[in-house]
């Protein structure tokens, strides 16, 4: 429900007093577009990712229900601010949904417990026996238009390919002056593993921009 959608007393004042928030057409349009976008994703009966900047949360949802969530804990020193990331995500054409373009694992630890994998498998709907056991130390989720989320956990792992890591970072360093937007997220290993396993090419990502 949009705040401020109340009647007035005939003098232009809100029925709830002069301190009530004024109704804004742009606010209403944005809220309507977000509702429509969420309904579209919920109807697919597939997992989708949500960047909720109004609540500072990262969520995985299925048919509109939250199956996993984690606070958006930024590494402020190295990240672009969240508003810049949101502006870049939405762009001039008002995109609220973007599919994941790719992900890249920089380093990981080789072992994960069965109990952790059982939790992860429930979210991503995969058999435990078929899941890789690597626990990510650092990985990136990338969307088009040079949007990057860099996720880092507390585990100490081994690089999967030093050469490939170098090439990825070199490419991003060259692209950065031309409009890249990057946020760096700190996450515990269990949640990092779930997000890594759930993220795949084409995963729809919905953004709720901060107001």
C-alpha cells in the first residue's frame, strides 16, 4: 500500500494531518513495477535472487517465498556505494530484473560437512551426493553492463587457477574506467556456499532500490 494515498479534508490537507507523506506518482509507479516484476518471477516456479536495498538484505526466493537470506554487509573500503550500484543496475531504461551473466570462483576450501550440504541442497533443490564440496573463499557474480558482486567468506582456500584469476582481474581493471559498478560482500562460509551453489548463468535477479 502506498503511503499517503488518503483522502483530504477539502483544504488540501491529509486526513491524517500535515505530517503525512505526500503521495508521489513516481513512487506509485515504482512500487507497481516492483510488484509486477516480483509476480512475474514468482510465477516461474524457479529460484530467483533479490537485492533488497530497502532492508539491506540479499535473498533467494521461490514462488515469492524467502528460502534464504543474508544481510548485505559491504566492505566499505573497497566497494562502490549501494546507491551507485542500484543506479547502474537499473540504468536509463529502468531495468529491475537482470539475469546473472556468469560467476567466477577465485579460491575455495575443498571440504564441506554433510550437514551444511543438506541445508544447501534444500535451497537449491539438488541431491547432496551430486553437489561439489568446495567452500568458497571468494567468488564473483556478474551481470551485464559490468555489474559485479564480489563475495568473500572467512575460510582460507586455495586458488582454483591463478592464471585465470589474474586474467579476470586484469580484464576488470581495464573495464573499470568505463562504468563498472562493484560491491564487495562479506559473508560466513555456510551462506557463501549456499549462494555460490544457487547462482548459475541466467538466474533472474530483482533489485529493490533504496527509497
